[in-house]
C-alpha cells in the first residue's frame, strides 16, 4: 500500500469502529469487578443553605459517608496567579454549607444502585435556608448572603483590557450601536454521563480509578494532592468515554470520594452518574451576559468596540483552571477575525448559587462570536449594505498575516474573506435573496445569515501562563515502541473519546515509519502505560499529540535506519523507511527483521547502538500562543412569525484548519460541533427560578438536537497550512460549535427584518421570537 | 443487605422488605434464559448487570435518548422503560445478538465506511433502530430516515453521516433483494 | 435514577386484576406499556407498592369493529394504531396522531388506554379522543360504566377513574365518509410533548363538529364557540370565536404567548379540516 493511502491526508477508516458496532466498547459502567458496591449521593435540594445537622437512620449506619467519615479528604483548591482572583475551598462533601442544588453531601453505599438510592432517600439533612445569589449582574458587588461569606462581594475576578482609544472612535463614529446579548446556561451533555469505578490493588499497592474523563493524568495529580497519596500509588484509567466535550476535563467531588471510599472500604466501589445528576452536578456552561457598543463609519468599517462581559460562574471553581479563564477568553476573542483599531472590555466572573461553570466545546468563543457577528450584521443594516460586504470589509486580509488583533491574538495565516465567499456559494446566497423577494408559499419568513470566526487552537505554555494558570498544558507526549516482530505501539498521554485518535495518530506514525497503520496500536487514557500528558481539550490533540507522535516516530525511524543500514551494508544517510522496510541503495530489510535484531539477536546490532526500539518525545508548537483555524458558517431558516417556531433549512461551513491528517475525521468533528452549536442556538437551556432551583432536570425539559430537526451540513475547505506545527496542522475540534448561534441568529434576524425584530438571546425559543416580534411591533407603534 | 432481605430505604422500608423476587424466562439472543429478579429491575439493568450484555447503554433512563433500545418480541423498545419481570415469556434481542442478520451486517459496514459513529455510545441502539426503519420500509429518503431517528440522540456526529449510512444500507439491501428475484 | 422497590403481579384476567386493585388500598398502580409509569418510577415521582401488569390481558388487547363504532382494547399500542393494523374509525386521524407520538420504540409498547388513564396534559390522546367524542369503558369491582372521554379527564393528571377501576376499552364512533378532520401539533422537537395541539373534527353526516385544544394546562379544552362557528362554516368569525373560548378559560392561566399559540393551532386545524 502506498503511503498516501494511509499517511497524512488519507481518509483512513477508523480502528475504533468495530468494537462499538458490535456493542463491545468498554465504558466505565461496563467494567465488572467481583464484589463491587454501588454509590448514590445525597445532594442538596437547596441553592443556598447552612447545614445544621445530617441524620442517618440507625440501620443505614456504616453505609452512609459524610465529610466527617472520610477525614483523609481535603477540600479542592484552585490556584490562580491572576491578580485579585479569589479561590474558595470546595469540600468534596459539603460540611457546613451548601451552595447549589445538587451539591454532594453524603455518599451511600449498597449492593445495587437502586438500594443506594433508597439509602440516600433515608438520610435527612436539617438546613437553614439562605437567600440565594441568582442574578450575577445585580449581585456581583454584594448580596444579603454572599455565596462565599467572607468575600463581601460575589466576584471571583474582574479585569479590564484596553487598546487604542475607544473615546476617539466614539467621536468619529457615524454609526453607533449598543446592544445587550445573552447566552443562556446549558449542559455539555455527552450521551454517556460521568462515572467512576475505584478499587484497591494490593499486589501493586495502589488505588485504581476507572473514570469517564478526558484528563486521566491530571486527575491523578489532583487525587494525589487531595488524598495525600503519592502518585506512584494511584492509577487512573479512562476506558471508552462516551463523549466529553469539555465537562469531563475537570476534577469532580465524586472522583475524590470514590477513591477515598475504595481505600476506606477496601472493595470496588462504583458510581455511575444518571442524567438527572448530570444536569445538576456536572459542569454547566456558557451563561454569559453582554452589553456592547460598536462604532463604525458609514461604509460599515468598524472604528471601535466597547464591551462589558459578565460570566455567571456558579458556586465553585473547578480544578485545575477554576472559573478564571472564560470571561478573559471572551474578552480576547471578541474582536474576532476583524481589524478593530480601538477596543475596551471589562469583564466580571461572578459567583452564584448555581452549578459550577466549566468548559464546553468552544468555551468563550461561541459567546464572543455571537456578539461580534450580530453587531457586524446590525452595522450592515444601519448602513444599508449586505452583511457579508461589511463582514469582508472588516476582516483581516491574507496579506496582513501574521496579524495581531487589538486584543493581542496573533492570527497566523489564511484568507478569511475567501471563507465568507465560499460559504455564501455553498448556500447560494443570490438564489436565497431571490426567493425572499417571491415569498414562501406557506407565508413563513425566509432568512439567511453568516458568521465568521478565527479560533485559537493548540495554545500552550505562553497562553496559559498569561492566563495565570497554575497548571500549564503546554505539551503532549508519546512513547513509540517497535516490538520484536516489527509491530508498533504508540503510548500517548492524550485521551480519545470519539475523536478517532487511535486511527489518526497511527496515520502520523505510518507517515514517518512507512508502516501500514493496521500494524500500529495506539494506547491512551491509562496513567500506567503512558507518559504524562494533559488530555483532550482546547482543540489541541492533533497538533500536540500528533506532533509528539511524529517526533517519537522520527527518533525510532533514525534508529531503524542505523540498524538497517548496518544490515544493508550502506551509509545511514542512504537508508530510509518505506513499505514496512528500511530501504537502501542496493536492497531493503523488513522492519520486522530489524526489530528482531534489536530485541532477540543483538549480535546483529551495529557498534554503539543499544538494543530496543523505544522512543519518548514531547511536543509543543514553536508558537505557544496558538495557531488559528478559521471558518465562516451560514444558515438558512424559515421562521413562522405566527408561532415563533424556526426551521433550519440549510447549513454550510467553509473552513480552513491547515493540513488535514484525516479529512473524513475533520468533517466528522465539524458536523458534530455544528449540531452542538445548533443546540446552543435553538434548544438547550437550564433556566433557574428565583429560589435557585434549576428547571431542566430531564431530557424532556433539556432539549438536545435530534436528527429530525437537523439539515445535512455542507462543508467546503480552504487549505492554508500553518508554518508553526508539524505538517501545517491547526486544531479544529471545537470550531464547529463556535459560529452556529451567531449564524442562526443572523439568519433569523434576516427573516424578521421586515417586521423589525432582532434576536440577541440564545436559545432562540419560540417564546423569545414572539417576544422580539411583539417588541418590534410596540416600537413601531411608538414611532 | 440485599434486595430480597429488605433495606433501609425510608419511604420504602416496609415495601422493600416485603418485595418478592419474580421468576422470569426470556428468550435472549436466541437462547432460553431463566432468572429471579427484583420487580424494580429494568430490562436494561437485567441485561447489563445480570447477563453482562453491556452493549445496551443507558443515557437518560427516562425514555428520551434512545441509547438503551433493544428488540422486544422483534420490535424496538426502550429497555430502561421496561421492567425485566414484564419481559417474562418474551423474546429480547440486543446488539450482541443478530448473528448473521443481513440488515445489521449491512449497517455495520456502511456505518464504518461513512464515519457514522464517534464515541460509540449511541451506536448499538442506532443500529437497532435503523434496522427497524429499513425492515418497515421507512428508510426511503433522508427525510424519512431523519424522522425515524427522532428518538435516538447522537451527541457526536451531527447525524449527517448516520443518515447517509442508513440510506446506503437500505439501497444495498433493496438492490440485493431485487437481484435475488 | 432507579425505580423504588415494588411488588409485581401479572393477573390472568381482567377480573383478577380488578380484584387485586381493589384489595391494594391505593398502593397499587396498574401498568400496561409502562412508558410513562416506569419513567416516573425511575425518577421516583411515582412510588407504588405493587404493580399490576395488564399489558397482555386478552380482554384488553381485543378490537371490536361493528357498524357504528370501533372499540379498542385499552392495551392497543400506539404503533398498532399508527400502522393501521387495527380498524380505524377516524378516517386517518388516529394513525396520523399515533405516528407523531413520542418515538417508535415508545409507540411499540405504550397504549392508548394507558395514555388516557394517565391524562398527561400535554399528551395527544385525551384531546383527540375528546374531539372524536369517544367513550371510555371503565371496569371496577361493581361492574362496568362508560364515560365520555370529554368528561373522563378533569385536570392535570386528574381523571374520573376510580381507584379500583381500570380502563377496559375505548369506543370510537366511526366517522362518515364525508367527514373531515384537522390536526396540528406544535412541538420544538420531533416526538416531544406538544407546546400546543388542536384537533378539529367535522362530520356533517353525523351533525357533529368539534374543536379541541390539548396541551392546555389541564383537561382537553373543547372550544364551544369555535365548534359552532365551524359547524356554520363561518371561517371569518373563527378567530374571534377561539379568542372568546380562550377568554372563558381564564382558569387555565394562559399567558400571551400560549393564547396566541392556541389560537394559531386552532385556526390551522380548522383550515385543514375545511379545506
């Protein structure tokens, strides 16, 4: 098989598929150990309360564990080096106070989950209910009962950044627009909820934790710190993980408690999160409030942007990064791919009595994109131009690359305007405009909208150090090993949960070693067998881990060539790897033969060459501020102005993520991300009532996108390899989820332009659409 | 503490101590299976915990996500919403079954070729649902397939490739059937 | 999210089931398809001590087709109605309704009698059966009684079903060949419960016209004025009539958004029926 059939650039079919297609995947809940007991948690029914006492019925004693029963457990503490950051301690089981509905109070152990839930129902907690903090905008400076009493206010952190002169932009502006935007709270909602199985291995003197996590290595770090154990005595395994999307890249109380229970009880303990718990106890996401003013000239050229950003971060900071990055990330992503000469942003991260906020595909970017892209469209409306004309007018041009935005993002390469053009072609913009003039036979209103963005990916040390992070995910690792028969194992510190890394990383090694990927195994997700790595998040896996695999493979390749040249009686420089062999000028020797020499017949080794074929490498791109993928998304919608219901008729993505190692997988990631973004745009929401009760406790209340509502998603590619990474790859895992809220809101605005309604809050529910239409009607009557 | 022997559930203390095990006989993936189950045990937990058939997944346990879909008496059913005891004298088929089933085989092939799965959690139930659509001749168009998948959530793929894979399997099988005639 | 401990019994006849139910002193729940009940048990919203499984009772799965009406056993599944595996008295309305009810896997097990007995305010069948002027046959320890579906449901999960009664069957008068119907269900996601739902049945041959709203914060809402306007074919007055009906239903506490949605679906269903 030639290299191009399986190396970099080939749409190799996945190694992961077969087991899943036969129901033989192994998720945490599928791991069976004799004597396992199930755990259910007693959780707070109140948003904010003092715990007066916890009472366990006599027959349940010994099966119910509160904080006092597990003294080895210490609070979770996030360290931030940002100025003014406040970091509350978080006891994994509540001690004196609960701060959100769903906070864990006690762990109940029984032979089955049903019985454990019976126990949990039998525990009674005496609460003194306190007034909850629900509105971050109103309560950030203080409230009757602050979330963390000794703070005085409810601010984790506030910060401002400023560049250029927004005041001058305001004075020069011919168009000034001010809008408020809102992106509601939602869940990451992987189809598999979280889960933990923990047991003690006496032979190895360690505690083993199977967990549905994106970050096994850093989970071990945290468990070591919090439980006071040496890391050599902790093994964390992420088996098959049924989706992560960010929320599973954080440490949770349940992981700590299960490890502690395994030590305490000395038997396997299992906790499998159910969907109700997931919607309460796994990180929520988004929940942004914005007020933004944009200044432009009469052509639509943006002169300045002034924004206030409030992120409702919930009750605690999730380890390792806490709540500190999201708002800052929004502030720096807000100018997007645009040339904006003057900028000011103030951002506030607020503690409320809600579930802690964590990362979810795109993190701050979907909100930033929503705000700036809605504003671009409104500028276009104000100056009477087609939105994409104004978009293109303001986009950074290819000849300006690399370009540092007003917020300090270094955009490395690409033709942003070309992606706008391509996306408009994919949706046939002129045809839609013509159809709009005719009107729809069913009287629905047709709209088309676009949104462009540049996405920071695979950022490392420089970026995270600038954010004040105490743990800096700056590299990934790979140990590449050729076994004595010539088969290859790649042991990587990254973790894969649907992205297809078992396939695509083997492609990278295949490219470097000239070996069929079918002869390569990828091992990941197990701290026992892999060198340290940070895990899968921040669109970093292919760039970072792919880079590490490339480097380790090259180290092996060099050694293979040295031994091969010796066997072939040629110079090392004359030898190269291809088709499973080391090839010299006068012949070739199979890698299997070399592997045999390196392991079993060391008499064949050249002088000065050690046995074994084993190389460990780490990788971080030369530029650790990130490389930038970019895309333009477009949506066509039909809005029923009588009911507010929206149908998504068409959707297209024109994107550039540099070199695609496996285009099939790239497109899979894009489509998956887009549908999650559509969920943000149209469906997903966890509202809270005034008392701090979350109102979406099941999937009947929390609507996730289904096949029936989704259009087929069109994709067009542009190809600008970045000079800063292996092969010119850019990260792209999150991008799909970034632009849908903006593109769809712009399309709905386009549809509702004739009735004068604007929509600036996601999800765009029928109720919100009707409210916007009514508001427009009232405004019309007034004028 | 055991299911039959009573436990410490508050409201349920008395009830659960009185609970009897129910004897069931099920034809499971073609084999006769007998067991004594607590009545509260769902079919999903029976399959997963007692038969080690872990290809049936739980995503919500209230009937919305579809990940636990199996065949009961030949028809797709939510195994989270069926009690194991209510399956007495019924036939149950899970993803571990279907030996030699031409529709499942075709779907496995096209799902692989079209990258119709990522994390794999929804996949077994997606295959079982797709098989039912094909057999009921509800896989004739993308629209029909999408409507037929409304009760199976996939959080990873965005559905496009799943729809393509099912359409292709349906086409293949139609061609195969036409050639056989 | 596991069901609480419970006892289970599968009686061999309807009489036995009623006997068990009568003896259970409110601690038993009848289970048919279980598609709502088991979900509610998993969420521990329903906590019965005993489940009486009636799904396979032959009396309850039978279908009787006489000249005037079709009588569906309470345990006829939504899927059987969808596929028209049984006689359809409604000239296509019931299969249409069934095909959009939850998901196929649910429809394979869920039953029409179970749906009526539960009377979830957002469910389809209570409103549709009201619009079809169907009658429910209820069976209890002292015998049988029949009740119009329009009177059966009294509120949110509230019915006139006695604690020792079981819905045995539902009798649906056959629509005449000239009959027309309209059915509009608005939901944000395919298979979800309705945000708004309207059924209109017009059968001039039978002298019968009815406009009914489901998902109406309570029992199905029969729109009397609208029904009259439809019978007169005075479509121009329909919107006003619907609004009048909704104004009279002040106890439902519809907000402005809901009022509009109900009006729109009622109008659209009527247009469908009369077009």
